[in-house]
C-alpha cells in the first residue's frame, strides 16, 4: 500500500460540482456561436475534464495531450516532453486547455507557446486549482475553479505516486503518514 494519508478535506465533491457548473456556464456564454476544441492534459485533468465538458453547452470536440517535464532532477526545467500530441488539427480552431492544477506554471507556459505556434484561432486555459504562490512565470489562467494555498493536494484526478486520483473530494495529504 502506498504511503500517505489524507488529513483534511480541502474542497468537497459538492463544492467542486457547484464550481464546475459555474465554470461551464461561463465558458458556454463566452464562446456562444462557436465550436470549441477542449484539450485535456493527461492524466491529472481527466476527472475535471469529464465533468467540465458535460457542463458546457456548445459543439465540442475532445482531445488530449500527455506531457512530462523533461530531464532529471526535482526542479522543473520548464522544458516539456510531449508523449502524446493532439489527434485533431488545431489550426484556426478555438482551443481551451483544461488542467487540474497550475503550480510553477511551466507546463502550461510551454503548452501555450506550442499550440500558438500551431496557428490556433484562440487559446485559453481553464484550471480547477491554482497555487499562485508557486508560480515561476507570469502565467494566469483564463478560468480558475479555486485558488489554494501551497499544500500537497490529492483527489479528483490529482495524485501522489499515481494513487488517490479516484477520491471524489480534494484533500490535503501528509506523505509521511
Ligand atoms: C501536474 C499537474 C499539472 C502540472 C502542474 O502533472 O497535473 O499538469 O503538474 O505543474 P507546473 O505548473 O509546475 O508545471 P504531473 O506532471 O504530476 O502529471 P499527472 O497529471 O499525470 O499527475
Ligand atoms: Mn498533469
Ligand atoms: Mg501528478
């Protein structure tokens, strides 16, 4: 069994559901009359992605990218390796990137530059959680569910050593417990 214990629930599944529905309504209003390619970043985003997509009332295409931070070491280099690219062409398309959490912001900064270089029509970012204290670049999400303090959070897609993604609530983990 993996080490680690959820010590406190930070955001309940009901609070998440309420906020996801609000985000979906706002995105629906903002993109009214347009199609949208929604790009989920594997794997953390998948739970948020599947709920958010179902609260957006627009013609939507779904796609996914899988990325990993490039190089050894614990400090993120900001260089991202693309393990799985988009299946759809994104040229001339309105694209919304969906992420579970923004920490340093380096993953998203790289992805934004990459997708802009592929001639998207527009590009916005929707994250469920944002840790602004941890930012190492000036990335600001266009849509954000919750700003949270710098704690180790798991659940609702977020993992510790790949576990806990299936918890319905978001909790704070004590990795030593
Ligand atoms: C986490 C999270 C974001 C990224 C944020 O993914 O899901 O994708 O890190 O970090 P950053 O803002 O410092 O770049 P992780 O690499 O843990 O992969 P996972 O989504 O498969 O858990
Ligand atoms: Mn991720
Ligand atoms: Mg992770």
